[in-house]
């Protein structure tokens, strides 16, 4: 009797655990989607990009959150895409952005 109760309990738990969970469906958006910067180019003409400063900012700011790729790992266009996405997330200034761009695309 105890065995059958345990067996029925185990089967019941497995059946409950394997059922599909309900996923909410969003039919309309109540807020506007976040805007993504079109490009970090061209930087402010008053800023003279410096690759050494760019490397320092790259290591200290970008290295906080993830492993750092080598600059030669990506093409110019790929770096443009990456930096366009990551500069706003890292909350970098226009000057820091120009330095990192110079470093990454050297």
C-alpha cells in the first residue's frame, strides 16, 4: 500500500512538472521601444582621439562587465556595430567613445 502511494505520488509530480507552462502573449506595446544610437561617428571635431587613452578606457570601463576582445579580432564595420551598441550601455562620454573607437579600429 505504501509503495503504491509513493509510486502514484512520483508519477503525479512528474506529470505536473512536465506540463507546458502558460506564456503570456503581448499583443500591444504600452511604451515606445528603447532607441539605439545610430552611430558613434563622427566624434566631436574638438576631440583628438588617442589610442593610449582609448586602451585605458577600454580596459577599465569595458572590462568591468565582460571579457575584452582584441582590437584586431573584428573588422572596422563590426567594431562600429559593437561600439554603437555598447557605448550607450557603458554610459561613455563622447570623448571616451572617440578614444575607444581609435583604439579598437587602429
